[in-house]
C-alpha cells in the first residue's frame, strides 16, 4: 500500500514538473498530472533501455526522477498534440 501511495506522489510531482516544462499545466488537472507522470516514468524507462546498454531499474534516485520527467514531458507534449487535433 505504501508503494502505491509513493508512486502516486512521485507521479504527481513528475507530472506537474513535466507539464510545467512542456507548457501544458493550465490544460491539465492534478489527476491528469498523476497519470501522465506515471506513464511518463514508464516511457522514460523504455527510452533509457533503448539507448543505454543496461536495464533501467525503478528505484528512487535523482537519475530515475530525471528520466521520469523526460518521459513525462514527451507524454505531455503527445497528449496536448492529440487533444488539440481532436478538438
């Protein structure tokens, strides 16, 4: 249970930071920030594994948070692009 709460908190933080960087914060609420932060962490891990020689581990570190933020920015931009195209 504690792990789920910590992922939600980290997802919210990463999603908020990523939405500030991507410039999509005014379009997203806190729930979407959490979702995009968690999805962004996953996407960032996949990108890291594609370019690095070793596997990405989901441990708490500055590197994993930075990779999650990078993934969150990519997911935020993608989400903003998709929602603008549909509107």
